[in-house]
């Protein structure tokens, strides 16, 4: 779901579960620990952000008992994302970004295909920390019963990333316009994503990663979206940078989905590979 983060030496996307870090960001992550005492004035805001992420993460566990009956499932989500700058075409285009992402998702403990998501995008770096993006996504859903459902999306997002005394932080705000072939309406959706990446001092290529993303439907549609809270995804796992251009993140996603009848809680093994070209 997913996902955004700085590209090598330049800002780049973060996405659904898909959330990654660049060599330059890794440097700032390490530097943030070295300069912790010099930046103690920023400690409280950074700690506050971590508390918000943790609170949202555990909301997925506490909300179902209070709101509705819940159906649970174990799933496996994969993600391969490649991204880079158009500077290879012309140095004057170095602030323009490209991004291509593929996410296969399986349900029933990985035995059945659930979704396939393909998401390209282009972006522009406003500063070394912030980037604006626009893109397209095609999602194929494989229901247990019935025909395939095809969804087309146009999306826009703003992303900021940078160092804090407790690690690297990323915030991404995204809007989506969605169309499904089992209805005629256009659905709007808002998504807010927050992420911390904390490298281990004894081995900076490895890091602890935590993020949370909240989804809100902006309107009701004839294909099933209901205005209001849609879902929450919380991730905890490990990242490892094998090469300056290759990063992996493996961990657990708790996905809570608000539905008309029985809400869903999915326990997801998330496997991500990010390639910077």
C-alpha cells in the first residue's frame, strides 16, 4: 500500500507498505544519533511523532473489540519498487523523479491471489526534503467468488522526509480518485502516512522500521466505498541496505478494514525490495 522516501541523494517516493530510505537519508539517520546531544531541543517533537505512530498502530488491535465483529486472515504482500531521477536524460531535469511499483498480494495464508497493484508516477523535488507527485495505479482484485474487479486510480501526494534525534522521519499525504468496473461512481480517498526508520548503532546498514497509514473515504460510491474511516495499516519490521542502490524491508503489517457488516483484520507478512537507479 504502498510504499515513500528519499531517492539517492534526492527526495523520492514512499508507498503502501512500501516505504523506503536513500543513501543520503541513511547518512542523516546515522548523523542524528551522533548529534543527539546537540539537538536535544528537537527530542520532544521527535518522541511525540513516535508516540503518534505507535498509538495508531495499536489502534488496529483495540478498535475491533469496541466497534464490530472481526474476521481475521494471514496474508503475504510483496513489493518491488524502482525509482530514480530524469537527470540521466538531461542534467536540467535532475529534480524530476520517476517511480514504478508492482505489488502482488495473496490471502488465505498465501494460497490464493488477492490483488495485483501496478503504480507508476512522476514527481518534482521542491527541496532536498520535500517532493510533490502525481501518478496512476491499476489494481486487479481476485474475489473468492465472482469475476475479477479492475480499479483505476489517479493519485496526488506531498512527501517530506528528514532527520530527527531519534531517526529518519517521513510524512506523506496522498489523495486518490478511484473508479471500479463494478460501478459508475468516482470515489475519493485521503491517506496519511507517518514513518520512522532507526538505524542500529552497531550496524547502520540495518534498521528498525515502524510506520502507520490511515485511510479515509471522502464519499460514498455505488461500488462499495462508504464515506468515513476506511482502514488503518501499521507496520513494524527490519530494513537492510545491501548496496547503495538496494534496500529491503521485511516485517509485519496489521491491517484493520472497516466494512458494512463484519470488519476485517489481516495479519500480513510484508516483503519489500527497493531499487534506486
